[in-house]
C-alpha cells in the first residue's frame, strides 16, 4: 500500500476526486467481493485524505493574499511543508 500511496500523491485534486467518485460507484453497485470492497474502501479513504490535504493547501494559499492599506492586493509567497507538491 505504501507504493500505491506514493502514486496517489502525484494526482491532482481533480484526478483524485474522479477516482474517488468511481470507487463510490463500484462500492454502491454491490458487485464487488468483500475483499475487493475493503480494498476499494481503503483506497477511497486515502483519496479522501489527499483531497482534504490539497483543499487545505489551496485554502492556505488563498489566505496568504492580503489587502494592503491602500486597497491593493498583495500576494505573499506560500511556503509548502517539505515533501509536499502543489498540483
């Protein structure tokens, strides 16, 4: 699962959401075996965490936009924690 986790980290938010939606559809279909359902659920949880993390990163970047006293907007550089990439 560690290898799969690394490949998931490379997905954009939109790609991760699309994969998550497909997993939900498969799970809701009821056609998967118990073992496949559990594996899909585990992957879905990882995708959910990834999406949450990417949303939080985007929110933090937006928060870095500050309004100057004269009303002009100034974008401050956002420093990502080591090991994170922003898609």
